[in-house]
């Protein structure tokens, strides 16, 4: 949100190749604009057309949008369908049952494949098993599983019988799991004996036992266990059951339970970067429509693609772009178990080479850590791998620093693959602002323009548009089919968090943004709470962080403000170098150099007052920087906030010390 005029750099623009444009589904900017114009001209008509053309309905809807109880919007309200039918049966019925649906690679590199027909068989058996355990339409089922085909089977089986799933990431503690089970009022937990991560076996079933023992989970009737490692686990009869035994005992033939369009497909707790996690409730039809459409538009998915989204099924990205979107398109996707740095930091590049991945979608945090790895260990540099099968790259989860974007573009994409920098949230269900690979000219660090039908805008605190070139609050003006429907059990928090009165009916994303003065491109400047005010200059944390990351020594940086008597707020930067953490004289020297670098890149006003070095930054389990914790550290306070989703608590001690 700084005055961009002070920025000495020209914006670099990268154009998709002629070939990418010619072959794309949305081919060129005129095609993009035509779709936007259609949505603008007849908003509900546009969405109705999309929903008719892209989903199979058991009973067609007669109207697209019901806004009579805004902001509790309903889409395609009187239509009925089934999500699993739309992801599996439609392809098998179309004669594509033999096509590979999922390729799966374990932590130790073993590969399995499942076709659409086999997946439907497994989903049907498990859905019948769930029914036999008394799981009914509308019941909540918590899924606490490792990355596995079985994880997708569990989600799809819930969808098949109209049960509402809530996937909890397998890295969460017993306490966090317990809280989510209780909040959702779940009747059943699906888990695994153990999971494999980085060559180690980690418990899952034991954590479920611990969570249930903490109390408050009386609604749970059964725990179903997928046998992943064969490790020793405690079994409590008749509560606990093996997934493979249940599936073997049931028929694959399970007619889908048709549900209303608005039936809750899933609840998903947000990652907690900004506060206590919220149970985001999604619909069936609107959600699936967008998961599918964004696969078609943003990834331009084709029958012969091998699509790889590296997210965990415990995050929304793993829902929309592993469990539902690719399958709704009848695509072939690859999933992996483990971490990007095991057996070494070349894992991703090796898998792309070996499986001939064509579309690759990952997070900036992974890219930054792999840059650091490649620069310290030449053996895992991507140049050692053949990556020419790739045609499209994507990122999600945080803003990508321009320096990391350029590395990704050049070293992974060979200067050939468009990068889709997709801005969206758990709450939005799917991509909202992103380049299109065969249309949008790209600017590193900018998520560019909203998808057709998405009315994103930058406004001030009273909901009025701000001029391009001025920072403000990111909102979505009109409801859209994949939007969050509620915070589970807390409609008041839903209204307060996303539809505050001052904004006059716009959806509040919680992120700050600025539109480029010339082309209106969106750049996310950070969370609204993270805006800094230094001597009256408003600055987004993102710009300063990107300036730091553009220095060759810096792998990662997080910037927060702390109160300052003279300047109002002082900038405090937490920095991870590509080399070991410096101390003493060396730390002072590098800090001075970095301060100077930011001064040159942005301007003297943006120079951090404090710079602290760490081995890492505090991150959520989804890999995002938790700046709210750093704010306490910068002030010299103890961290007293919700840290239930913090991945690496020990780092707080290290960063809390001033040099
Ligand atoms: P919580 O809501 O609990 O604080 P969270 O916001 O991190 O957690 P998610 O829904 O997973 O949970 O993340 C959405 C947020 O991630 C966005 O609001 C935005 O801040 C950030 N984000 C995601 N993709 C991008 C992107 N391409 N560019 C910039 N920021 C992004
Ligand atoms: Mg959020």
C-alpha cells in the first residue's frame, strides 16, 4: 500500500506463448473479457448456464440465486444432485472407466494407480460400510488421514451418502482434533494406524484415542482405521473397525443419495493464520461447480494431462484440487505422501520427471524452501532433472515474492510455462483472482485479474471503491456459487467476519490489496491486520518482505510493526538466510546490508528498524507465516494467543531473543 511511485522498478510483464494461447480453452484476453461481459450482463443467467452445462442434475434447478436471506445466500436451491456421482459415475457411464484417476506415490517411492472404475468400486463399498454403521445424510464424519487414495475414497464415500465430512490435517494434535470433533458434533472418525513422513512412522490412531479420551466427543460412535503401515495400534471393540475389513464385507453397488444443491458437502476449519480456526461450511452444487470450472479455466485441464497439486487433503486446496475438481473433470492426477525434502529436496523435481507431470500446483513456502535447498546443495538443483513435460505452473496460499516467482518460472518452467498465481481462501471454495494460462499477461507477485463472474474490488473502510493505484480492502461485491455458507454453528460470527455492516453487503476477504494504476491488476499486500503505518505512510508487509527476499542472501522474510514513539510504528523484520543463522558481528553486518537493500528497493521509509535472524519462521501447519505471533515477539511480549495450528513452537524462543 505504499505509494508505488517511490518504487524504482519497472513492472516486468511475461506473456503466455502463442502456442499456450492458441490451444487454451479460454484463448486470449478477448475470450476472457467476453465471459466477464456475459456475467456482467446477466449475472444469475451466467451462473445458471455454467451449472447446467457442467454438472449432472438428478433434478434440475429452476432458479439460480436466492438472496432473500442475505448474506445467507442459496444457489440452485431447488436442484438435486450427488457430488460423488458427478466425480465418478459420469465418467464410468461415458465409457472412461479404465482411465487412471489417481497415481499415488508413497513416502518411500512406491507407486499405485487406480482407475475411475476401481475408484467407484472402492467408494461404493466404503459408502455401503458407512451406511451399515448408521451414518446418514447430514451426519458429520471427521477424517484424520494421511495422504492416500483411501483418504479420497473416504471423502467421496461421505459425499455419496450425503454425510458431511470434516477433514482434519494429520499433523494436528489430539487437542486440536478433539476441538474439531466436538465443534462438528461428528458421529464417526476415519483415521489410519500411522502415517509416513520423511522416512518416519507417525501415529494417527493413537492421537485419535487420545483426543477421544480428552472428553467432549460423546457423539462419536465408531473409529474406522485404514491400515497404512501395519504398526501396532490399540483397538477398542466394538468402537474400532478396520477399513479394509468393512470394505471387503460390502457390495460396491451403492446408489448415490441425491441431495439438495445447498446440502453441506463439508466443513473445513481454516488454518488459523489470523486467529481461532473457523468451521467453514460449504455447499454441494455451488462448490462442485466452481472446483470443476476453475480446473477447466485456471489449469486448462485436458484429457492427457497429469495434474499434480501438492497440497494435503487436510486443506481446502486438497479438497478442491485433489478430492473433487480433477475427478469432476475426469482428469488423471498424482498425489504424494511425505514431504518435499525427503529423501532429498529433489523429490518434487524427480517426481515431475518420472511421472511426466504436465500441470504442477504448489505453495510459495515450498518454492522458497526448495530454492534455499537448491542453492546450498547443487545435487538437488532442478537443472539436474528433465522437467519438459510441464506446461502450466501454479501457486497458492500466500503471496509469492517476485524473486521466487522468477526462479519458479525459469528453473521449473524453463521460461516456457505460464504461472497461475491463484488468490483464494478456504471460504471462497476455489480460485478467485488468477491469471489464465492462455490469456493473461503475467506480472510476478500479482494475482492479476478476477475470474469471470467474480466481482472482486478494492474499497475503503466504508465500502467505497478506491482509485487504482491506492491500497485498500479486498472485497467480493456479489455472492458467487462456491462461497462459504456459514461458520458451522455460529451464524453471528459468519456475519461479523465476512459481511460487516460498514461494507454494505460486500464479502470481506480480510486481505489488503492494490490495483495497478494502469492495468487494474490486483496485488495482495498482506492481511488487513498487517498493514503498517510508519510516519504516516501506509505500507503492506508483502512489499517489504519481497524486497528482502530479492537480496541474494535471503531465503524468507516476515515483516511486522511494533509501536514506536517517534514513527508511530516501527518495522521489524524476521529473516531466514540461505546460509546458517548469523550471530554477533556478522549478524549486525548483514542486517545493515539488508536495511540498505530495502532502502534502495523501496525507499528509506521502508527500512526495517529491527532485523532478527532465525533458522525458520513460525508457520501454520499449512506452511504460512503467522505474523500475528511475530507481532508479540517484536514488542518483546510473551505469546499468549491461540497457537494450536503452529507447526514449530520452538522457533518462538529463538526469535524472541533480541541480538
Ligand atoms: P485463517 O483464516 O484461519 O487466518 P488462512 O487465511 O491462512 O487462515 P486459508 O483460507 O488457507 O487460511 O488461506 C487464505 C489466505 O491465504 C488468503 O486470505 C490470503 O491471505 C492468502 N493467500 C492465498 N493465496 C494467495 C495468493 N495467491 N496471493 C496472496 N495471498 C494468498
Ligand atoms: Mg483466512
